C-alpha cells in the first residue's frame, strides 16, 4: 500500500496567511436589501425595454401613415 496520498491529505496548513476566516453569522437584513436592489434593477430594465418597444412601434406607425 502507498501512504503518500494519506500523508498529503493529512498535512495541516501552519501558515496563518493561508487560513480563511468565515463569519459565524449571516446578516439577513443585508441579504434582503441586496435582493430588493436586484429586483429594483430588474424592474427598471424591464420598464426601459418595454417602453422602447412601445415607442418604436409608435414611431413605425406614425411613419407608415
């Protein structure tokens, strides 16, 4: 049997700069605010696209008459 794979996986990182700290708590208010902002941006995009389509159809209608 070869123990090289086991030795590599059991190696513990001793350099503190390589360790990453994860926050213990998630702030739900921040996540809700991000969701609200994303929905607002999507709504603005839809409004701009819809209004440009309506204006284009109106302009084409005016040009045909």
